[in-house]
């Protein structure tokens, strides 16, 4: 049962539609809080994303006023008491900033998410009489079917195991951790004259990781980890073509595979890796880490519950324990897309010098606790991700590793 490696967000249009609607309301909730922080007569509910974002902006704005002001002012609805988003029938849906209810509550009441369902997959069928999900008995086949639904771009296997490590396992064992390791960064083309300092490129890194699998009776992911990665320095690059071997290989994020429930397999793991030049004025990575401290759990929980409802509609049943692995894996794809959309929007609004990549996030789907990578290896093939900003271009070598 081989672990599947992927790059990039979901390309399934149904999953993308769910993510876009969740992002639209999330974005407006953040704008609502930011507008309150700059003194506009906006009502902030006593719960939800707005409350947590408002608390963050109240602390953050005194030292980073311009950043919060840009978030508050970029919306074309910024000076209106209501915000708009396209509803299920393609009609504008008004969400009132003056209401005591959160925008997410208003959107749910307006049935914004009801038509955002996920089609039934050919090999994942619902037995109406038994009210039970029929799925392949083979966990590897099941994981592949889940990957097909998520429509993530599979990474083509290449040279096995960086450094020749990770010998095949003689007998099945359960790994205790999954780690994303950064091995090398190459400056194909530095900034040159794009930045006012015209000096060396000092490159920082940061981001987050998400693990999902299964669903609890309360409607949240049964197996769930959301891990922030604080900013750290990689290297100072002095000329084009320079490569820096990260020695020892840097663990970007690590996931605990032993966390319950034991039956919540397959599991999906996603990592968003961001690079920035140290002279970036907005210090975006630090901002993102602090911001997600306040609102991350709220966003992930809401996105998870809405994705689960969509999956339940897709298989013709209310979401329940029968959908354990299915929902967790698809939720991982949707939530990863939502996070990417939120981050992309903040990058555009703050105009920070953050590198972009067509292949964010990085992800794996693990069929079972004893699954290994191609060839029975404990490490994935050495993979490469591209980062670009203007004319500048960097290549990052990375791999996934199981720890026993």
C-alpha cells in the first residue's frame, strides 16, 4: 500500500467551488473585522472569525497600521453596510456587516452552500437499504480513489530516497511521525535590480501544515492537526546559480501519526511552504503565523463542517461515521485550497515580497499506518518545487519521511 505524493491544490471543479464559497465568506469576515479596527461603524458578533480577527487587529494595528488598513480597504464593498457574494443560483447574496450574526451564519441561512455538493465517485457507493458506504476492501485502491476525487497532481516518482537512505522494511510496522524535509535551495535567478537594496538575497521560509482523516460524531475531523511553521532563515545568496545544501536537512513540519482515532485511515497531509526575501517590508510570514494563531482553528473547523456537508450530499446520506476516511481526505483537499486562497488574497492585499509557486500546497495521502513509499522506502523520492517572484526564481528540493 504505497503512499501517494502530490503537489498543488485540487483541480476538481466541485471541490474548488466549495473552497471558493468558503473563502469568499471568510475573506469578507476578515474585512469586516479589519474595518471595525480602523474605526468604521461595523458591528462585530460575539463569536466566529470576526471576533477572533478583530481581537488580532486590535493588537496588531498599533505597530502595523498600514497592513491592517490595506486589508480593511481593499474590498469593493468596504464602505457599504453589506458585502456581496454570488449565491447558489448565480444571484448576488447580501451579507450584512451591521447584523449581530456572523457572515457565515448569514450565508448558511441563505443556503449559500447547499448546492455545493460533491458527486458520487464510481467506486464509492452508498447502500441505501443498509445506510452504509460501500468502498473497496483494499486500502490502497481506496486511497487511489480518494486521490482521484481530490484531483491533485500526482508527483512522478524519480530517484528513490535522498542520500540512499530509508532501506525497505522487512515487515509491516506503524510509523509514529510523518515529516516534510527541506534538502536544498538553489538561486536560479536572484532579485537583481527588482528591490531597492540591490544586494544579496537573504531568504526566509515559513508556512503551515494540515493533517486530516475521518469525522467525529460532532461533525469535525476526527483526526486533525493544524501546525504553524514560524519563520526561519535559510541562507544568503550572493550570485545566480548558487545552491545551498541545507545540512542537516531541515524538518519543515512533522505530523503525529499515532493520534487517535485508530480507524481514521487513509489520512491526508498538506504543507504550505512560503519563501520571502528578508527585506520584505510587511514581514508577511510572521504576520501569517500570528494571524492564524487567532483565526486558524475557526477557519479550519468551518471549512471542515461545510466540506463534510457537501460530501454527505454527494453520497446521498447525512455525514456520519460511515464516511470516516472519505470525508477526512476530501476535507484535507478543500481546507488546503481555502488556506491557499486566504493566503493568496492577503499577499495581494499587503503587496509583500513573497515568492509564489504553482505547486503549493505539497501533500501526501497515506492509505494505512503501515504504508510506505515507492519500493518499500521510508522516504519519498527527492522532489523539487519552484518559487518565483517577478524575474527571481528559486528551486527547493524536498522529500517526505516516515519516522518509526
